[in-house]
C-alpha cells in the first residue's frame, strides 16, 4: 500500500541573520553573517566572545504575545519558538481558532528544545535563595519546563492532537520534523507544527567555552570565525534561534488550496550507542552512515538522486570525517558528489535549534533553485579536497535546478537524524 504523501506548507524562522523568512532567505543568498561580538561574554571572561544571536527590539514581541503573556517573560528560547511557530502557522494560511471553539483535533505540535528558560531559572534561583519565593510570578514554571514551548504554542493555536517537546541535542530539530512526518504518514494527524528552539546567553554557551571547543582568535573578526570545512577551522561558534515548519498531509493541503514548499519523502533516526569510536560528544561513523543509508531507502530514492546536502558540519575536526561518511554512505565522491553546504558558516551552531533552522534553509533552496554559499571556506580542508571536487562546495550562492535535498544532524549522545526533501510537483 502506498504511504501518504507529506508536504511542507508553512515556514518560520528566528535566526542570527534574519528574524523572518524573507530576511533569512536574503541573508543566506547573499552571504550575510549573523555572528557578532557579545560584550557580556567579554565581561564574564569567556575565551570565545562572539555568538550568533537573533536581534530584534523588545516591542517586536507585541506582535506575538499579549500583555499578560509578556509580564515577567524572560526566556529567549520561548520567545524565538513562539515567533517562528506563529509565523509558520500564518504562512501556511491557517487560522488561530477562538478560545470558545473546540480544539483542532487533527492538528498538533512537536517542538523541541535542549533547555528552556535558563535566564528565568537563574532569576528564580536568586529569588528563592533570597527568601522571595512569592515574587517568582505565576509563569516561572511554564517558562522553565522543557515542554513550555510546545504547550505555549499548542494553547495559542488551539491544537488538539499531539502536543509535545522532544530533546536530542543538536539533532532535535531534524528529529522533530521526522516525528511529525511519521505521525501524518500513520494517519494520526493531518497537520503538525514542527520545529525547535534554543536559548541565548552565557549560561547556555558557558559549558562549551569550558570544553575549549569554541574559537577564541576571532573576537575582533566575528563574521570570519565560523569556518566549516576550512583548513583553518578552530571550533564552532555558539548560536541560538528557532525554526518552524508546518508539516501536512498532501490531501489536506490540496483540499484547502495551500501553497506547498516541498515534499518530505522520508528519513531515519538512530543512535551509535556510544560504541566503535562514538561517545557522548563524538559520533560513531558507522551509525552516521547507517542513518544516511536508511533515510535514502525509506525515501524510496537512489543515492545518486540527491542533488544537494545541508550537512551538520560544525567547523571542528570532525568535518572531514562527516564528508567521508557521506561519501561512503552515498558511494559518491569527486565530481559525482552532491553539492554540500553548512548554514553554520553564517549563523554559528544554534544547538537544539540548528536542525530546524537548517531545514528551513534547505526547503528554501529546493523551492527557489539555489545552493547557498559556504563563507570562510576559501582554504578548503585538504582531507576534504581529496574526497570532493571543489566545485561541489560553493563559496558563493549559485543558481541550480534542484529536485532532492538531504538534511542531516548529529548530536551529543551519539544520536543522528537525516531527512530527504523533494521539490513538490
């Protein structure tokens, strides 16, 4: 029996280089970086004093939150997720139901995060320690529980189907999209708002600075710091934001005349079990290759059909290993290798939000037939150059007819996720 076709009908994004889809699309096409110097990190004696952080004025939140919701709001990841989620919902042409109406039984939320409301949690700790527990406010729990983001969106939109939050480190966003896809394929829902978000700030990024895996030589040149696939890559730049996609059955999308961005053919999620070289912080190459291979099989395509890859590629020593894994999994190399890029060159590593933000970028490429350029990659890593033709790693955006794109994310804990997207026709 043929499985149900699943499509993407709405996009939303809050990224270091664009707080809506239009800004974001222009930024990735023209190579605009969102990485900036953060004085607070200097004051706190971070080695890496730069980051990718979304920028908007406080009054921008009035477009998404009412006065009551804004009172005491101090959770950047919640802000980003709500903005991206509501934008995607509206972009899909879906209405926000009245509070007196029944829930939307066939519409749900799967919105992931690594942590939520770290700044709010810090605020709560200080107040509790000072004996001022009654001054915490009524929303401190909602802002700090991981599922606060899906619960917040579910209540705003009136969704009556699954409303949940997943958490799988850097693969969270990619996994959320595949969870939504599986639920719609199985007939348990018609529409799922899927995505992920990540808080900003020193309390999120500090642990990575302590691990000494962030670059520290580019504090005076922030936009040059994130260098995926480069010979001079020296660690990932921390980032934050949110990405959101409305995932929908093709039948439902056609019934309501929705604009369709792309189709999801399938994918796969797995774990390396922290075996065979895999660890809490390093991927097991065998599992990565298995994830890619099974995603291809699940999607019903041949590996040679993939035109472009949006990789995980974090600007660490593992970039060359990731390219090798793609070459082995697809049995393609040299000039036969697909085009490949890394959004992290433009926004840094947005942690739990990375997979969803990067999926938005992947879908935009398919819809508009372009491959965005990899900035800071003029000095291609020699090991990568030995495997893949230089033309396949464009430094500047190129126009190219595309049909099929792969997006993969590999996270702490040795977890992997890979999606196959297709141009809708």
